[in-house]
C-alpha cells in the first residue's frame, strides 16, 4: 500500500466545498423555516449530507489510491473529515 498523498484533484476539493456550503445552507433553512416547510428542508439536508459523505470519500480515495472504498469508513473519526474545509492552498507549479 502506498503512503497517502496530500495532493488531490482540485475538482474533488471543489465538490466537497460546494457540498459543505449547501449543507450549511440547508441547516440554516431548516432552523429558520425560510421558503420551504421543514419536511422539504430535511429532505434537502439529507441529500446534501449524503453528497458530502460521497465527496469526502472520493477525495480520500484519490489521496489513498491503493485503498478500498470501505477503508475510509473504517478510519477512526471518519465523520470529522466532513468538517474539514481544506482552505490551505495547494502549491502551484510555476514554470
């Protein structure tokens, strides 16, 4: 098994950030009751949560290429990786 890498596809990081944004937006809508009923906001929240779990898992798999898909969920505190916004800039290769 290869060592995990810190770099990943920028598209996967972007998808994770977008899903985090929509999850926070749905929590705000669920709490405030703005625009939709609570049942609709709950459906949106669950959808965004599943999207975030999927995006985090795919990002982890990109960083651990020899790992199996379920290894992400076997790591301790895997759910805390959902809260990692990853704002650190990746080093750019300037030529």
